[in-house]
């Protein structure tokens, strides 16, 4: 229930049983105070609007909100009944007026707010940033161990929790890399930028606060943290200098503040669930299990390879039941020229889909509808479809497939129609009900578009809505290389990390040294990082895809590394896709693949998600006719073997005696509080324990 709505002489205040919100329009600030005393609050937070060409001016709404009026409103929403305070400001000297909406939901422990700008002047204005929280004083966050959890912009972006002294992991490859962060890119220790949402907390005090957005339909959202002195946070919506014409309006997505206890089982749950509701997340009941061509054949794949593996899938169906057979990159002549097939697929790909379907399996196809290879025919035939910069030069979407790729300007109706036609043809004519749509970030890159009134986030969201419609409701869409917030509600599954590869660390041109710290390049280490740090998104925003399992002995992965990959993929609860030549797998490696099914499906707990850059501990609770069981994983990220002592409380397990089986060695023993478990774990290896409380 809400407490009474109060307005003092100058203050407006509302509260629910979790939070109190105080607004002081004359002085232009608001404060958020959790009812629970120990949780972090925010005091004297300011709003601001930055206009292109006006320097760093932030006068609107500025130090005083120049209130033209305010009202209280009640509204039904996906989050329950919202108690809103709506404030209108007068026009600024630029002719801009703001509407500020603050909201508390009856049963939710967070506060929402948003800003609407309307141009009531004579001239167009270009909006650079809308600050939703600035210059605030953080209260009850006075511990000695501040840390910040960073979420990356898109699937492949490194996501992690950093301590104050740590340096964010960023690429050194510049424009060679696909874009991994929207902005900004801090490189020095203690400063961090996070996309969509982030969490500031204290590792000793065990509490923190999440700030972010509920959706990314209007703007890409950024949260910046500075931990060099007293921790501070800034939250803003990126306006991308999109033009706001006289008479036009733009409103931010809901900003959100959630105070939290770090040691709760699922501390971000209220936020994650709210994002799912806000965007109408799509959660299919069955989790795809299948085979993907990429990490075995790469672009050299041929129809014969697919056929051979399809036969192997069929032959092994009893011991290894795979459902999806997914053709990846390589069937097309060039990314962008989707209707021209490569020599390995001279007959096209409709026949393959039919063949897969005839065997009772689901044909899957990779497409990258928003990115274009520089050598594609499309570049020559439709130069006006390409996204360009201010100088009129095509924007690069990264150095991929041996070329500086281009992006489509999806505000060009013909370019968008083409992307949609590709997707529709794949589903309706070629017969693929499962699509892996890749390099989607290319649709949301900064650039000068044909329609200059839209933000990059608006362009990408609208394009994805059009793609969803073209694919039809029944099609299973796996998003990849996609900004997270932009696709919630539009995809069934989502790649949440970098690519795997046959290497633990990134390696290129036979070299490891220059690339080993690259956070977004293909490598098992990079893929697993996000499989852990984004494990909590699974089953909420979509099904997580932790990327493929490679088990063949011909990679550079040690057996221990293969086991770690298999462990994290299995415990993540998400998609399980194999990417080896199934005809040539030796029995001992096939055995690892078989252990992946049936899939677990459930979302795991990552117990130390806030406590180190790369979390080590996962736990899955299972219950069946035989009672309660737990799967526990402990990962050694180090380049050397280590001796590990683990205790029940490291996994927050109830006291007692457990029967324990080490899945990778088959060794069985007993484990209890008095008998800590200790083992040697290989470099990059892991423990996978299956434990069961002993009765009596
Ligand atoms: C197909 C692949 C696979 C893979 C995707 C995506 O050059 N690059 O920076 C680069 C990054 C990612 C990438 C390929 C190249 O992988 O994640 O599963 O489908 O495309 O090309």
C-alpha cells in the first residue's frame, strides 16, 4: 500500500512500503530513500538535457524546474498500479518544455522515472543526452570495498564486476572490432561505463543499487560509475543528436532505481522481471538442442557437410537426441547478397531445409540482415542504403570476413524492406522456422541517417519489430551480436557472450600475445565469462545461448578446458548446440556431448557474481522422485593448476552430510561441514559436483 501523498511547502513526496521519493522542483532535485535503513539511497539527484551545439549546457530542466504545474495520477501498468507524479516545466529559452514523470508501483521495490521533451520553439534542436540521474549523493554506501557491475552493450560485450582499482577490459583493436560498447569507453582504473543497466555495490557491506532502464525503445541508456574517490553514478539516455523539430516530442524509456542486498539468491530479480514485463519477453517452453555448422566448417561449409552431419544426427538420435540442424555463415555469396549462393550451395538451401524437415528435425539458418560485406553487389547497386558518417563515407561495422563491413541505413524504407524480404524468404520460401539473426548491432550504429529525427535505438528497435513481423510469430529467432535491451520481447533466444573457438584465449594469425586480453574476440574464456555474468537473464528476457560446445580432440583446447566449457553450458540452463563434425567424433568425446542432454533448462545461481571479475561458483538445485540434488561447479580461471578447498557455505548449502559424485572423474565420496572438500583443479579446468543430502 502507498503511504499518503504529501506536499509540504516546497516538497512533493510519495512512498510505498519499500521506498520514499522526495521531489524538490524549486531547487530541481529528487531523492530516493529505501525504507530499510541500511540500503543505499540517492540524494539531491538532478536531471539535465544536453543539446548539440550548446556546449555542455544542462539548463533544462536545470537547477530549478520552473514548474508550470504538477499532478498526481494513478495508472494501470504491466508492473501493477502505478502512483505517478507528473510535473510540467515551462519553456526554456530554446523553446523546450519538459514533462517529468516519477512512479512507484504498489508491490515493487523500485522507483521509475522518465523525461519527455517537447519542442515548443521555432527551431529544430538536436538532443545529445538526457540525464536522468546526475550529481547525486549516494547514501548508505560508505563501505571500503566498492565494486561496479558492468553490462556490455551487445551479445559479445564483456560483462563483469570490477573493483575500484581495476581497469575495465576494453578492446585495443579500435574500429577493427565490431562495436561492443555504445559509449563511453573508459580505459583508466576506477571508471566504468555500462549499457542499459549496472550495479554499484560494496563487497563488504553486501548491499548495492541498480540503476538502468526498463527498455531501449527510445534511447540507448548508459550508466557511468566513478570509483576513484567517493563512488558516484550518472545515468543518461543517448539522444544521438537526433533532431527534435518544432512541435515534436521525445520521451525516454523508464529509468529505474532498485536498492538491493547482494547476498539474496536473486538480487536483480525485481528489475529483470520488470524488463521482461515491460517488453513482453518471449519464453518458449522447449529449449533448442542441436548442431551448428560454424565452429567446425566456418565459411567453407558446403551442402555435403550439412548432409553428412544430418545423417550422423539421425544415426545417433537415440543416444544423443538433437532437434535443430543449423546452417551458419557460408551459404551466401557475400553478407548482403542473400539471394546469391556460394559454390558450396549451388542448388540453394531450400532443398536442405526439406531434407532436414523430412527427418523430423528443425532446419535452422544464420542470417545477418543489417550488415553488408564491402564486396557485396548491394554496395554497388544500392549505395544509398548504406549508413554514412557526416562526411558521407560509409560507416564501418568492424573488420569482419577480411573486409571493413558496412551497415544498412534502416531508415531508408527500401533498405529495411530488403532486410525484411530476406528474412521472410528464409522462413516462407526456403523453409527455415529457426533463424539465428546475427550482427544486429549494425542496425544501431551511430551515423547520419536518411531520417535524422530518430535515435539509433529507435531505428534498431523499429527495424527489429519489422523483422519480427516479417519472420512471423511462429518463427524461433535467436538474436546474436545484438544490443540487449533492443531485442527483449522480439527474440526467443539470445547469444549473451562472445564466440567460442578452438582456443581458451583469443588467438589470431597464429598469435596469442597481442590478442589474449581482447574481451570480445572468439575464445572459450570470453564466451564463458558472460555465460556466468549474464546467467540471470536466462528464462527471463529470453533463453540464453552460451554458444556452442566443441568436444573434438582436434582443437587447441585441453580436455580440462572442454570439460569447463561443457560444464558452464550445461549449468547455464540455456541452448545446447554442438559444433563438431559428428561423423568423426571419438567415443570418449561423444560421451561428453551425450552428458549435455536432457537439457536442464533452469536458471542457475552464480554465487560470487559480484565478488570477482570472473565468477567461479555456480549452483543448480534439482528436485525429482529421488529427492533434492544439487549441481555445483567451481572454475579455475588461472593459467596454472590450483588446489581448491570448498565448503558448503561457499555454495550457501544447508548444513548436513552430502553424498557427492565428481561428474568428470566419477569419484564418489561424502561431504559435510566438518569434512571440507579439497582437490587439485587443472589450469582452466573445473569441478562439477553432483551432491545429494544423505537422509537421517
Ligand atoms: C559467422 C559468425 C558465427 C558466430 C557469431 C558471429 O570478425 N569478428 O569480429 C567477428 C565477430 C563475431 C563473429 C564473427 C566475426 O561471430 O557470433 O556464432 O555465426 O558470426 O560469421
